[in-house]
């Protein structure tokens, strides 16, 4: 596992090489609006460190994963979602992961959603 991957789109977003509509940033993670949303509010929460999949985490990542999950309700409240939301982490090819940088989808807003 490396700190960043020069070929990873999310690492490029973290580095500021690709623009994003950020909703949160701290030392460990970044959250931004998905460019192809499945719901009225759809953000991605990613670690700044390049971790390819959820299968690649170890005990040393427990605090990071807890921080990512704990951020979700605060973001949804900040973005005006008050009637529930969905969190999703796709892992690996069979888990439909498209970008191999750990990321959590947080989706909310009035239903029905276009997908999901």
C-alpha cells in the first residue's frame, strides 16, 4: 500500500490535480459530491491515503474507518438530508467496485432514486 497512486483518479482529486465539489476535508479524508449521482444528495468519502479496497484494510485503519462512517450523518445533516440516507462501500470486482481507491458512497434525499 502506498500513500498515493499516480494513476488513481481519487489520488489526483486529493492532490488537487482534478477538481471536485468538496463538502469536507481534514488530515485523513476528503468528501465530495459524486459526478454521477444515484440520489439527490450523493457524496463520496475517501481516505487521503491510497487504499485500494476495503479488503486491504487492517487494524491500523480502524480509527480511519470509524471516522469515515461517523462523518456520514454529519454530512447528510449539513446537506439537508433529514429523512434517512444510505451508505455503501463496493469492494472488488464482484462487489462492483469501479475505482480502486477505498470510498464510501453516502446517498440521501427524497425517493425514488434513479438507481440503487
